[in-house]
C-alpha cells in the first residue's frame, strides 16, 4: 500500500506536465471517436436508437403521471426533473466508461494481456479504451427534459441552486461511473457475471429515476447509503424545488452528493484492485 | 524512474530463481531458474501446456508467481509493471495489440503516444520499421483486413516502436507461409544486428530456432529440461535427420542399412523413410548403402522436427 501511494505521488503531474500526461488518452479517444464517425449512416442510426431509449424511459414517467397527480410526493414536473438529472448522469457515465461492462469480452479475447504490457495504469487504460459517442442521443433527451422541467417548475432561483445543479450533474456522472467501474472489477471474478453487475448499473439507474418514497425503507437505505443513486437526482430535486424531505431524505443531504461520489469511487477502486489482483492470481 | 536507464546492463535482463506458478490443479512452472544476459537470443520451446506462456506472463507482470523470484530488466514485474512495459516489447501470437477497426497507421500513432515518444522521433522510427517490414501499402488499411502475415509484421513493429531492450515473441511465425516466415526472420536478425535487442521467443518451428536463436531452453512440465545451444540440443537428444527415398521398384524394408532406423514403409516399399544420426553417419553414406540394394529414383532430407526433439527430451527424462 505504501508502495502504491508512493507511486501515485510520483505520478502526480506538475502543472506543465498534465497535458503531456493526458496525451496518450487523448490520442486514443480521438481515434475511437474517428472510428465511430467514419460510418455516418450507422452512427446516425445508433444515435436515433439511443434517443429512442431516452424517449421510452421518458414515456414511462409520462404515462404514470397521466394517471396520477402525485407519486412518492412528486408531481409531474418534479418527476421530470428527477428523470432529467438521473439520465444526464447515467448517459454521461455510460458514454465515458459504459464499455467497462464488456470486460468479459476483453478477457476472452486476451485483450487484457495487451493492456498489461503497455506502460499505463490498467484502470485508466480500460476507461479510455473506448467512448460511446452514440449515447449522446440519450443525453440529449435528458438535457431537453432538464430545460423543460426547470422552466415549467416554480423554482425560486439562487446562486446556490445553480451550483447545486452543476455539482449534482458532476457527482451523478461520477457515481454512475463508479458503478460501472465496480461492475467491471467484479467481472474479473465472475466472467459470466454480467447479469449480476447489470443489476447494479442498470438497476441503479432505474432506482435513481424514482421518487425514493416509492421504495420500502430497507431499499431506500440501499439506494442512499450503499449504492448511492438517491444522490443522483431525487435528493437534489427536493432541494431545487424546495420540497420537504423526510427522515431518510433530509434536504441538506442533497449537498452531500460529492461525498457519496467519493465513497462510491473508493469502493469502485477497491473492487477494481481486487479484480485485477484476482486476474493475476487466477490466470487468463 | 529511479532506476538507471541501463540498470539491466549489470545483471541479467531476465532472471528467474526457483520460480513456481500453481494453477488450481496443476503446477504450470516448477522451480524454474534461468538467467538471460542482455543481447542474447533465446528460443524457449516445449509442448503445449509445458509452461511457456505462464513464464512469459510472469515475466511481464500479468501473472503473480506462486513463489520464487522473477526479474525483468532487473525489476520486479509485479511491482514495476509500467517500468517493465516501457523497456520490453511483447507480441502474443494469437492476440492482437492493434486496434482492429482503425487504419494500421493509427495503431502506431496511438502506441507512440502511449510510450510518450517525442513526435519527430516517433515518426522516424515508424517510417524505418514500415520500410524494413515492407508495410507501406497496408498503412491505410484497417487492421482487421490485414492477412495473418501482414498483421504479425505489424504486431512486431508495434512492439518495437519504443526501442525496447527486450523483445518477447510468443509464437511469432505460427500460421505464416514460408515466405512470410522468411521475411520476419530476416527482419529480426537485422533488428538484432542494429540494436542488439535481447530476444526471447517461443515457437513450434525449428526453423525459427535455427535462424534466430543462439541458445535454446526446453521446458517440460514446468521444469527446465535443457539449456544450451541448438547443436548441443541435437547432440543431447540425438535428434535425427530423415532420408526419404523413392525407389524404382517395390522393395522389402531396408532394415539393415548401418546406423539407420526405418521409420515408415509406404506403397509396398516404393517409399521408405530412414532416420539417422548425423554424428554416426552421413546422408551420402546412407544413400550409397541403399543404392547398393535397390535403384533410387528420388530422395529428400528432413531436418529434425522440434516436436520430435522435445519428445525425445521427454523420453530421455523418463516421460512419455
């Protein structure tokens, strides 16, 4: 551990060296993006596909509120804000590191070995090994929903709320990225564990889209303190719309999303480390 | 970072001491102790599953040893994987390190960036390798469209971009046609002549060993079964050459030719395969003896086959 800390310290970039340090990743990502943009027609189809996914998710919210006024203490506008924030976080994370859940394929192809013989940290190599530009479709739907929700809702604007929205988007993306990373790490143990890890990532995303009050208490504790997706959208929505919280969701908790993101990342890093250690231990 | 760039010059570039690696039910590498000096060219041979790939994975920091010591370029590959990666080039024959959906030149550019080569220096190195390996026409083609031979040359160029001290090739010529093998070997010889790169290669092809390797390591069930020159190996196991003789008429088995053993009789004795040890007799003497018996129409000489050599080592050590 001390050794690892020392190497992190040694690897910490100086102000001038940062661009230099990030250059390998920039070159890889640019090449990945070019490869995806190369086939216009298929890229456009892919984007339409992810727009479709976003719209389907939205339809679910719309249909529910077509039939009920309030669900879990949220009206349609509030639910739309929850939908928007969670989808922005999820689609950004999915775009950046969603490919970590294809790790079993990498392992079977022996691609993991190629990563080991390159002079870069494994996790950053995996994270930057691809970028799914097509997921911009779902992101776009979510952004539109955010704008609609914030303009139709009766928001008492303040500088603090603008900051809160920005912090929420960053933390939400970080939390979902951590889930993908943890899922990737766990898949070193269960090469066919995609079902299990999907329940963390996609299940977490589903939970993030709901009012927490529709869940029984044990699940609320799970979504707040174990897989912290309540921080992605529900808690910030309470704070932005000045809605009352409750004992499991005090409104001030909305400001703690960076802490939740940090905790999620610590757990994710541990999963990842254990996973790569296990791979080295068990062979490929 | 803290180690001098030529830290390996003092000691061996590869060193293992009592290296052991266990898998669930088997011991893949069993107390392997080997030292390879910088500049050597070593063939690492053995049957499938003998422990070659496991050794390479431990040398490159992919696998943790169960016990024993492993040092690559003087470094512990588990703790200093990134530094080892900077100083070694590795090609896993069956696995690509290239980006299959990108044009080949992009793979080179990306790897140059990964190794933080200065752009001008990278361009010169890529140009030189592309020129030597005659890959110019393929540079714009996506990697997935390359032939096996073209891809293997590209893999080796990719592994050599950063001018590593040590090049590890796992089955570099497997599946290649004769001409592609030839070109690859010539390139490797030239690279070694120019830069003195240490080479460790695993192969099933005796031709690779004969052309490229000054030293042979044979591994059997994880243990070092032989360490020496190719000639020494042939002497040790008495690797035999085989004379294939086509006769004008069906002839009985040529069982009494001195210093030979009949391996096979085909077509009622029209073709016979005689094995002989080069240290005991010569092809000419065998041919003369056969000619005294029957009329020879055609002949061919087969060199020792690596599988045969390995089998004989196993037989000599009491295994099957």
